[in-house]
């Protein structure tokens, strides 16, 4: 059966790819609409579906609460630990060089300066840090002026500070992936091909232009890199925390950013579903072996993982690095522009579902990877992507439809108790909010002096916005992305606006 499926995929690559692109949208719309039409025809089945989903959500919530709390304590310990002292125990530590690729397009100058100023705080020797600022050629004179200013200000403060301008190349998709790939290849040419460093001791990090590494990041990365015998088959993922401007954004975005930040802690503890995201590091040797980042896609992180996973025949892991990397919340020049900016950012993240066609195809074609290993890894990713728009509808409004749309069912015991049963289960799942609030309060930057005590009092109350925030900034953009992919209306990469 597997061989027949493999032969069909190879014989009909375009047809099967389009089918796999249609699949997520069909899945999400089917599961969202099922409680409506199903309540009329098969209300009992819908009731079991809703209860089953509520139990699933309770399991996810409890898991998140417990694992994110464990991750929080590991983060706190790691932030105060002297990683550089441990690095010095390796006799060859000075051979390690870190390349940092910062793809940028229309980022404000002050954002780039903040990023470079933060890198100057690293406890690892700055001479072993090599920065590649990869501008886009299409940014024009503004980009060249920023590049010139940054070179003059920071050129002598790192091992190297390089600047490049990624041209528009036929066949490439404009965005972070193609820009990162361009900058990475040049960095390898400048550092390794020029015999300034040894490829075996070089790492490469993809850093978002607004990301701020904790001061111990590269010391911790160096330790884990040297300490791991399989360093060339590993990717290191820090904890992304959207806290840089958390006190400046409106309450809905602040709540969403807090949940995202704590969720990243939870994911670090789930080795079975951990995939590199946003800002991460790997050996330069591994990046070079697989041909760097793909240039014909928008989602660069998941694509890099699965491209590498299948190229290494399953011998690849993303390892958690319990060190924070601070990122910006979506922000614009006013309340509604900020809301639109946040929506577009989530839609771009949800567009990661477009990679599922590639992932499933590779799962079918891969021969030399243990079946259950590749199946579990692919299933976890597809589960998250496919259920992204479904979750909110199933747990928030799903239980209302059977008794509302089917009068006969509403008079049965199940019909009368369905809302109460699901409500009780979902109320238990709200206990995870206690963990989210506690961790967020501990990790969030201190309240600015310009904010009065009322802001602190309102902080936990803001979480009542979650149902509304979940619809507009999770379910809706997720469904938007799924529907566009279903209809073949491919989106273009849109950089999140920075102010």
C-alpha cells in the first residue's frame, strides 16, 4: 500500500500537492460546520464530539499548566547560571564562532540599533560573534543609509559586522526564508571559505530583527554545542517571549502576547512536538549540508526543520535551550492599526499550514526512517495546524448547537446536560490560566513608572478578554489562512510593522 501511494505521488506531483493543500481547509470547515448540520441529523454524535473535544482541551490545558511551570523554574535557574564558566572547561572553546543572520526589511533604525546594542551585552567573547545584516535590495536608499550608519557605529565591536542586500531573484518568494538563505551563504563564504574559522566549530543563528538575546545566550549555546556528541544533527530553540513592548500595546494584544510567551515554555518541554520557531541556532555544517533555507516558501522555520529531518533520515532533534529571547508584540500607530497588525502577523504564522503538503509528501516518500518515528513527528505538526481554526469553535460555541437546533434532542437527558457537562470540563481547564498568570507576572518586565497601580490591578482582569481575543486573533486568521490555501489564493510575505 505504501509503495503504491509513493508511486502515485511521484507520478502526479502537482495533482497530489494541490490535494494536500486543499485538505486543511476541508478539514477545518468540516469540523467547524459539523456541530451545526450534525445537530439536526445526528445530535448524539455531535454531543460525543463536543464532550470528546472538551476532554482533549482539558488534557492540553493541564499539560500546559504543569509543563510550563517546570519550564519557568528551569528558565529562572538558567538565567542566573554562569554558562561562560562552564564553557571555559572545554579546551577547544575558543575555536567556536557564532554567525548571526538578521534578515531585515523596512525595520526602523532604532530597532536594529537596539538589537545590536543588546548583542554587545553577550558574556561570550564578541570577537567570536559575526553578524550578517541582510537587507532587501528593494528597500532602496533607506536601507543603504541604515546599513552605512550601522557599519560606522558597530563595525569594530564584533568579530565581523557584514551588510548585504538581497536582490529580487526570479523564482524566489520574497520574505525571511529567502533573505536568510542569501545572508547565510555569504556569511559562510566570508568566514569559512576565507579560512577565518573552522566549519566544525561554527554555529549559525537566525535572529528576527526585533529579537533580543539574553546576555548568556551564546555562552549557553556554546556549552550545549560542545557538550553534545551529535551537535551536527541538532537545532537549539530558546524560549521566545513577546515582552519587549508589552506595556505599550493595547490589552487584547498584551493578553495574547502573554499567552504566546507562556505557550512557548510549554512547547520547550514537549520534545515530541518541538520545532524551531522564529529565532534559533544550529551548526553551520548542518545548514550547509542541507542547502540552507529554502527560497521558494514563506514559513522558514518549520520548513527548515522538516527539510533537515528528512535529509538526515530522521536523525534530527530540536533541543530546548532554557534561555529567553525577547521579541516585540505586534504594534502600530494606534489601536485599530495595531489590531490589524496583530491579525496579519497571526495569519502569517497560520500560513505555516501551507508547508503541510510538503511535510506529508515527504512522509510518504521517506523510506529509511522508522515508520512510527516519522509518523508521530508529522502527525503532531499536522494536528496543531489542522486544529488551529477548529479549537475555538469546538470549545466555545459547539455545545450550544445540539439543544438549540434540535428540539427533540433538547428534551433528552443528554440534550439537557450537554451544556453543563462541557461547561464543567472547560471550567476545570481554566485552572491553566492561574499558571499562565503566575508565570507571565514573574517573567514580564517591570511595570514602567509611567503606569499607575491601576495597570497592575487590571492585569489579571484583562484575561477575561481571552474568548474574544481567541476568536479574532487565533480562530479567524487561522481560518483565513486555511481558506486561502483551499482556494489557491496564496498570500505574499508581509513584514509585521514596527514602530
